[in-house]
């Protein structure tokens, strides 16, 4: 959906700077957890 796509774009822009600086340590584990979910909408 357009909203999911826009949200993903916002997260990616913020993560580009926050993750290397160590300011968002929860992001990558959260994304990995979502990618392993049984719920399809979590994996999108």
C-alpha cells in the first residue's frame, strides 16, 4: 500500500543515519523478527 511504502521510506532515511551512530539498536532485530513472522503483513 502507499502508506506502507511511505512509512518504509521514512524509516530507511532515518535509519541511514541513526543505525551507524548506534542511536537505533532495536531496529535491525525488530526487522529480522518481522521477516520471520507467520503473519504475512509483518513480512511486507
